[in-house]
C-alpha cells in the first residue's frame, strides 16, 4: 500500500470513531443534566444505535453496493450528520433532541461498513494491513474522551459542546471523504437483490450447527447487560463525583488495544470456548466492581472495571467475529458477519437499552440520584446466567488461528 493511501485511511478511521466517541459516551450524563431525562428517555436515545444497525444493511445493500462509490456516500452521510449533530446539541428539550439523534444514527451506522469497504479495497493483504489501520479508530475514540476530560465539560455541565465538537469533526470527514481513493460499486445495479441478500439471511443455515446456534443465542443475550454500560456508566461515574469521567473511561479503549494483541495467542493456547467464557466472566466482574465501588477509597474498583473493557470486548466480540468467519466458510463470510451484527447491535442491545432504562427509573431517588448498587447487580446476574448457559451447553472445538 502507498504511504499516502495508508495516511488517508488512518485519518479516515481516526475521525470516524472520534466522532462517535465524542458524544456517545457522555450522552446519558448530558440528557440527565440538561433535560432531566428519565431512564426511559435515555433508552430511547441509545436505542437509535440499534435502529441504525437494523437499517444500515438496507442503505449499504440497496445504495452503496450498487449505485455510488463508497467514499462519495461516506462524504454525503457525514456532511448531513454534521448538521444533525449541531441541531441535537443546540436542542432545548428532549422532544426536540430525539428526532435529530435518531436520523443521525440511521445515517451514521452505515458509515461503519463504508469505512471498512474503502479500507479493504485498497489492501492487497487485509489480514496484515487492516488492524494497523483500524487501531487508529480506537485511538480516535480515546482522543475524544481525553479531550472532554481535559476541557472539563462534564464538571462544568456544558456537554452540549460534545455534539458541536463531533459536528465539526463530521464536517471535516465529510469533505475529506471526497479525497479518498475511489471505491466504486461492487454489484451490477441491474442485478436483482432481495431482502434475504441484504440482511444476510442466507447465513441462517449456520444455525443448523448446534454449536454455532448456542454461540448465536449467547451473543444476543450478552448484549443485554452490555447495554447497561454504554447507556449509564458515564452517568453513574458523574453522579459519584468522579472527576474527568469521560477521560478515565478511555482506559477501556487503551486496554482494548493491549488485549487485541493478546487475543490470537490466547485463542491458540486455550481455544474458542475458554476465550469466550473469559470475555463473559469479565462482564460479571465489571458490574460487581461497579456495584461495590465508589469515588473514595474504592475508586480502584471503578478504574479496574473500566480497564476490563479490553477483555469484555475483545475476548467475546472480536473472538466471536473470528468464530463466525471460521464457521461461515467462503460463501457466506460477509452475510454471516452482517447477520451477527444485526442480531447483537440490533436485537440484543435494543432489548438491553430498554431494560436498562426501565431498571434505572425503578431505582431513581427523589434527589435525582439513583440506587446504583441494585442497577449494576442486575446486568451482573444476567451476564452470569449467560456464562453458565454457555459453559454447560457449548462443546469446545478447535479453530485455526493465524498469528
């Protein structure tokens, strides 16, 4: 790959995830402090991610893969997104805020596939090159969190600035996208396409394999407790009085980079079942640490819980993607990844966000705070139940791991 192309793709990945990390982590705190939003309203706001994940395959399958170059669609979506983020950040109430963030996420989620498409099409050896490009996305997410912490927007109660910052980054990426290497459509627009093709339903045949079916069910179920973290962790840390909570939450992405490097070694030595179980168990430990931690002498529990993100994400979700790729075979690789994404980020987290909002409202206290112990114990219990289900039901199998 040319060095100029590598730099272009790295900037693209950095901005793509800087934009998301700039507002998504702190949105719960923003809604609570600015609009006095209920748990149900926060659930609605975070559910837009799941709605976007469900809609994304249609945008990619019906438009991006058939009619326009990927980099051009990426540019248009981010330019439109910049305006929507600005309007969301300057909204006066939740009812005005919600439509903007809903439309934004319907437009943003397809860009996750588009940046991958642009990157992969420029690589002769994706297995070697992609990770080095994709890690810039994680660094972008970290940079956004550190900037929020450095500027003290949480403690100063000016989190609307996060949406303005994200809007500026989206506008920059929107313009920059038109300079990216040309990535033309991959499907003849005259070729007939079905809903089955778009949603990757041909990959449903994989569920006839009992082992993969158990993994598939566990993947959906583990996304229910996962939603609690995304939706309420920053709000929780700010209620406890942790200074620079968004900045400290980037420790999770930092650990993600480290454990990503360890994952191939762990998979090769211990196998897919143990790797997935370690990832599930990390969610149980994380939520128990949150339940018993505080901003005083037990701050270490909160920090350790954040750092566990690397194991939580890499050892379950990334290894799960590897397992899905292994089980799919050559014919259904793309559709299988689309199906597992739709099931987890779509269905699983949709249920999780709604449940998290309901439980948080049940544990609201009159002074505006919450009984966080009871809130965090529930996802710990759900993750523990999924862990036991997978431990008993899933029979181990060896997969080939390329280092």
